[in-house]
C-alpha cells in the first residue's frame, strides 16, 4: 500500500504538470507533434519549465531502479519492469542531452495518465478489506479503476503514442532536420518502450477475455509474490499484471 500511495502521488503531480505544459504554457506539441522539431539545432536551450520535469522524472526513475531491486515486492513482471525503468532513464538522458526534450514531454504525459489509474486501482484493492470488514465502495472503485486503466492504456500508449510521438520522431523529424543526430538510437529506444506497452496490454486483453468467459468475478492484486504455478492454482489466482481474482 505505501508503494502504491507514493506512486499515485508522484504520477498525479507529474501528469498535472505535464498537462500544464502542453495545454496552458503555450507548448503546441500535443496538437501539433511535428512542431517538436521546428527550429531544432544542436545546443538548443532547454526551457526551465521543461528542464524541471526532466529533473524530477530522472530522479524518480533512478530511485525506481533501486526500489525495484531492493525495496518493492518482487513480482513475475519485475524483470520487464526493471528493463522499462532503465530504458526510460536512457530516453530521459539521451533526449535531454541531444535536445529532443519537446518530444520527451509528450512521452511522459502520455504514459503518466494510465499509471495514475493503475495505482488508484491497487490502493482500492488493498483498502477493500480493512480490519476484517468488506468495504463495498472500495470494491466498486477498484473495478471501475481497472476498466478506465485498460481503456487509457490502449488510448494513450497504443494509439496516441505511435500517432503523435513515433510519427514525429521517425518521420517529420527528418523533414525538419535531415541530418538529425542519434536518430536510430533514439527511435530504437522508443520502439522498445512501445513493445513493452504491447507486452503488458496482452495481459489486459487476457483479463478482459476471462471476464467475458465468466472466469473472473473480483478485482484483486495477484502480483504481490513470485510464487510457483502450483501455489497459484491452489490459491485460485491468475498471475497476470492487472488486479483480479478468479471466481
């Protein structure tokens, strides 16, 4: 619970600040992604408000690498999560050093929204039974959160991310800056991030399929412990990275 509470606070603040940058501070990168590379040049000055979100996220993911290894509960997808943190940290560092920070702000914004709903859902799962008493409101919130999390994951990470980020970094960047440096390295990292988003979404699809088949009745967090298959079958749980329990 403390792990999820901390992440919920961080992602909420981070996404709120990203919303401010993209919709209220005059940066047009969400509505016009190609503009991220207009007037690009080596040594381009990074605006202070964008440098701030980079500093905060770099600090968070440095901590996340350590926390995944030594602090957080080890789960079946912890190895993939560790790779995700390392790739994200590389993207943050490379995009800042080579002045791809405009696209970086958009990447952070599109990924933070589903993380907010993920941690909100987990907290309600943990609060569902408190002091041996069932709390229906938390149960309803956890089910609703799982649905909105699934939808936001698809919309922000599998639809908007390639449409707005990959299109601008892979195609329109070459139109604006034909000799843009580290083009393949930077875009390779973005595609690795995209593949991990697809990897986790496959588990979400599996969950939805089991709901329609009537195998799942109750949302629950089943990634808390790295247990063997026989234990999972005995406890009647499905080991996939969302939050439910078999009926």
